[in-house]
C-alpha cells in the first residue's frame, strides 16, 4: 500500500493517513473526510499523539455507560469505517449491539460500500438508514435512521460525530458517546461523554475496558457514570493542548 519505512518518525501517522486515502479510493470515505482527518491530525499532534489521562477516564465511563444501556447502537461514518472496521465489528459483538451506517455527506452508493466493508470485516448485521424513521431537530442526511437502531437507541456511540446530529440526539434524550480529537468542537461539548483521542487508539482501549467491567454490578457501573463530568474532561484536554499539564 505504501513505501514508508518503519524507521520513519511519522510512520504511524502516515499509515493512518494511508488508510483514509484508501477509504476514499474504495468509495467508503467522503472526500471531505480527508479534510476532517487533517484537522484531527493537528489536534493529535497537540496532545502528543498519545492517549492522555483525560481520554482514559472517558473511555472507562463510556464502557460503563455502554454496559448499562438497554439498546446501545454503534453509528458508523466513512472515516470510522476506513480507520477501524475490525474494532467496530468487535465492539458490536462484545456489546451485542448493532452497527448502523449513518453518514453526513449523502450518498446511497457510499452507504452500501460501508455496509459491504463492515460485513467483509465480520459484522453480523449492519443496519441502514431508512425513510421510515427520522430523527427530530435535524435537517441533514443524518436524520434518516433505522427504526430498530439509532431511532430506538438509548445510547449512541458515534466516533467522529458532527455537531448537529449530536445535538439532535441529546434533544431526543439519548446519551451520546463520541471520540473527537477536538475538545472545542460542538460535538465534544454536547456529547454525554467525549473521548479526546484518536479513534485508532481509543477504540481498542474501549474494547479492552469493557471486558473486565462486564462482571461489574449495575451499582458499580452507575457509580462510574455518575462520578464523571464531561466539562472537566474537556478542560483537562484543553490544558494539555495549551501545555499547562
Ligand atoms: O462519512 P460522512 O459523510 O459522515 O463524513 C464524516 C466526516 C468526518 C467527514 C464528517 O462527519 C465531518 O465533516 O466531520 P467534522 O465536522 O469535520 O468533524 C470531524 C471531527 O473529527 C473533527 O473535530 C476532527 O478533529 C475529528 N477527527 C478527525 N479525525 C479523527 C478525529 N477524531 C478522532 N480520531 C480521528 N482519527
């Protein structure tokens, strides 16, 4: 796929970039996804391209919230599908939660390509957007959802969300867990839990965190969730970016 030597100091970052480019070439990722990725790269650089303590706290709380959920759903867009297809499938299986394709830049063909890609990576069932179920408070393509998926969900896990839908889901009294490298984004501020980290690092960590917590009682899980403040986490992330911690 590429000829980047392993010794290159930016080997990891360049490989992730290649995965996004491949996503565009395969018709999975939107061309706009390249711009979104570049923005993510800049923020990743500012947090040292490492999972920081504020992300670890958010991951633990996200694991607890997902385990407490009655109907968790994993929303998948073009960037997430290109970067972490195996992990999305594994998360779905671990939680017994459906994956649902939901994209911002409308394209029936791309929705199908994402579905095929996830099935190829081992997904059992991938829900698709429908005209029968629509989210309130939002006008973009992301309003079209599946009646048995996002429409019915109490907790929606959305790596790389856009602010509008996050707001709409919250207004519909759903909890939103997002992964967003930008702690200043509208999504980061509106979500119930924001994991400020790269999706390629955060998702394996989330799966790893869920496994031992599966044995924890609901009381313990509820304590983890109630002790969490997303505002504090975002402040910590901002301090890290400013070099204050
Ligand atoms: O496939 P579609 O049509 O749904 O489009 C997906 C994108 C991501 C293009 C679309 O939702 C979009 O334009 O998103 P935004 O509004 O640009 O927001 C993307 C956010 O994700 C930004 O705040 C980026 O900093 C962040 N981001 C980008 N890459 C990563 C990331 N966060 C975590 N991990 C990344 N790898």
